[in-house]
C-alpha cells in the first residue's frame, strides 16, 4: 500500500482518540515530497516507505510516518511559523516541516546524529533548518519564542522550559510517560493570555528523552 494511503488509514483508525478523521492536505503533500529513503541506512531501503518506525544508527529510530504526519498536523504549521524540534534523529521530521514553515530549529543530544542529519539535509537542499547538539529539555532560548514545538522522544513530564518558550497561541506536541510504562502523546496549547491547557491525543511508543534532566 502507498505510504500516504497507509497514513490516511491510520488517521481514520485512530479518530476516536485524536478527534481527527483527516489530516490537512498541506501536511500530506509535505509527507509525499520527502524522500524518506534518504534518511535511513542501506539495510532499510526496502522498508523506507512502510508506515512503520525503523531503526537508524546509535540505537535510535526514525518515527512512523503516520505519527510524523499527525504531530505535524497538531502544531498547525503556517508559512510564517518558527518551529522547534527536540530529537533531530535522522532529520526526517525536520524535512517534513521544511516546506510548511519559515524556519525549523532542531536539537539532538547525540552528536553523530546531528552530523549525519545535517549532511543529508544539506545534500538534499533544505535551507531553513538549523541543527545543534544539546539537551533539548532546555529548548533553544536564543531563538524562542516558537509558534510550535515537536518533541520526538518520550519525557517523564512536560519540560517547563519548552512551555515557557512557546508563543501565546502556540502548540507543543510531546510524548509523555504515563504509569505502567505506557506513553501518551500530549498536546499543550498556550492561549493568547499565556494560560495553557493539555489534552491526551493518542497512546504512543517513543524512545526515551535522555539527558541530565
Ligand atoms: N525526529 C526524528 C526523525 O525524524 O528521525 C526521530 C527521532 S527519535 C524517535 C528520538 C531522538 O531524540 C533520538 O535521535 C534521540 O537521540 C533524541 N533525544 C533523546 N533525548 C534527547 C534530548 N534530551 N535532547 C535532544 N534530543 C534527544
């Protein structure tokens, strides 16, 4: 099955959790445009367009395309938006965001992954993505505030610095550990007056957020 059809099917199958029967066409177009095979190793080429997470180097993963599309859709990306990603990994999520927003700042804790992702993104001509190695728990205060924040590793709680670095009206989507080893994707929305509300979007499974905090 075509990867976009598989994403559409997963979207319909999870509507009772997410409340979204369809993702925006802009997001689906962006998914269709990114050559996912460039972001996985030689041993994963035959599986590159399956709707599944796949192993990359350093014991990490490239996320399931449906989850990438869903998280992208939930931050409601707009052409003038500046977005922070925590967990660059392969660089795939940043590449999906590239045509949808003005700039992406992406933080990765493993230097080797920042290097590999940077080389692929540069070779493919993505010009609005800035990478840095560091602990994304602290966000990227020099470029804050952000219209949207996507965290692609599971945190024990919602990091306060990320909520602080969200613009009024902005959206943060993050997998958070819940009791008994489960995880939930949580959407945090900051209102224009600065108050926040959270809601659980979907049970998920991500690699853990590491780092000192
Ligand atoms: N977004 C990635 C992609 O499109 O390939 C998938 C990322 S993978 C599921 C999660 C990534 O988060 C890993 O590369 C991991 O090293 C990174 N990570 C874990 N803890 C982190 C932290 N504290 N700060 C930044 N990155 C972190």
